[in-house]
């Protein structure tokens, strides 16, 4: 049993041996887990991984191993949407692509509340599959509800994201953890982040003070060894990474930053979010429903002296910042801007690092809004941008 898992782990760089494979088979045969994917995941992680450095690689291997096994998102999804037949959203027609002029002609709902009311009406009215239309839930049309169509502001139900214009998405979102073992092509990112480090001598006097020893020896006329506490980096960093959606194209860049930060900062904490900060964050993208932390708990756990770096493209539907229920994934109780303001108020120093080229920032309204919330402390993810950010955070 689990031979395929064994070779999958090896393919992803997790150093497993036949001893671990035998132990896993024995644990399962003795009934430690039964018909529970989450429990099997924890058991396999305990038995097969001997070093926490390989946790990310293990998670990626398990995602590959379980590919195709059904999982369910327990967020507050509309029950009516869950019951829609899956074959309504098959790509049987050519994808719809409108010109900019045609997109402008489509009437927007005007508010998130109106859009959700329209969806509720469609769910009551619709009893069959629709394709190519402009009103009902379907595919390949200009309706604001469905998949593979074209509309400047709608709810994507089924199908992959393509145009980044959906204000709500009903699906199981699968994100990928950042690999902190990414090998950097250069050390430039590390050298820039190093400027944020602050050293202080703390703890017991265990390190030889050469200058002090020479000085005291000269005074006493005999060898007088002087010791001082070790110099330790006392800066504490909290990083919040936006993942999924439009951030997928920036994964490699974020991994370089993450790897450099893990190297440079002894006290580094990190969490993930999607598009905007809301009432919870999570530690593990593959198992995010089980690794959530309430954002209030985040504030209570990490003190004001943490330097906070938010990494994201700040590109989202305006509702996500301005409206309750604006999240693309669930009906959040408070607008994203409220949580960003709380983040700014709790921590002494916060900065937003944007992987999008700053030449394009003015094309996206929400980037300007987030930049304003952060009082212009938004920086491009370039060496110059990271350098400017570290100068601000180090002050």
C-alpha cells in the first residue's frame, strides 16, 4: 500500500525511505485512521517527514497524490448555487470575448446588494441549462452569472477564472504554499532586507569582548578577560501574503522574497489571505480551512513592535474593500477597508509590497484605495522598492 505516495514524495524532494513506508502501512493496518483524508494527512506527515524544512514539499506532494479526490469548502456558500447541475457549466461553446466598447454597454448592477438580489431571482426562475444568453446562469454569454462568458462585473459559478472581473466566485479555491527553500539567482534581495535588521546585545555574557579585554588587561597589568552578551537580531517581522487569482502570476517573485526573508530574520511569522484582509488568515493554503486564525487573535498574538509587510497586488473588485459581503469567497461581515485600517492602527509600522509594476497602478482603482489606506507606504516589488520599504520600516 501507498507505493504511489512513496514515489510521489520522493519526486517532490521529500527524503523518505522504505522504513517510513512500512511504518505508515503498519499504522493504517492497526486502524489509527480510517476513511478520513484529514486524519490520514496528519498521520502521513508525522510518519514520513522527519524535518520541518520539508513540510512545504510534503504538502505539494499530497496535493498531487490526492488530485481528483473530492473536497468541500465549508464557507457560507449559497445552498442554491451548490445544487446547480455541474453540466450547466461545461465549455461546449466558444468562450465569449467582447470588445471594450461592448463591455461598456453592458449594464452593471450598481451595487453588490443588487447583484446578489439578481442572482437570487435567477436561481428561483431557472430550471434548465443555458448557453450564450445575457440573463440566466450559464456559459458563453454576457450574463453576469456563470462561466466562460464576458461581463465586466458578475458572479463566476464553475469554470476557471480568466478575465479577473468576477466580484464573487463560488468554487473550492485551491492555493499553493510559498516555498521558502527557493534558490535565489542573486543575493540582492537578501542584502536589501538585511538593512531592516537591528542588533542589540541581549542575554548572558558569553561572547569575548576583545577591545574590552585589551583595555582592562592594560589597566590591571594581568590578563582580564571581558565577556559581553551575544549580538542578536531583535527585529520582529510579520508577513501577510495574498495568494490565488491574479497573484498566481507572481508566485516565483514572492517565493524569492519569502526565501530571502526566512534567511535574514530570526523572528519571522507569516500568514496568507486572498485579495484583502478580512476576519481570518491562515497558515497553510492546502489545509486552510483547518489552519485559520481569527484576525483579532492575530492582533492579540503579535505585539505592536512587529514590522508588518503585506505582499499583494491590491487588485480586486471595489466591493471587496468597501462593502460587507464583498469577499469573492464568502459573506464577510465587515468591509476589507475596515480590517486594513485596524491592521494599520494596531501595528506601529506597516507597509504594502506590490508585485505589479508601479507604472500600471493608476489603472486599477483598488490599488489607489489601498495605497491611500497605507498612507502611501506602498512599494513596488523591485530592489529599489524593497530598499525604500526597509528604510521606512527601520526608522
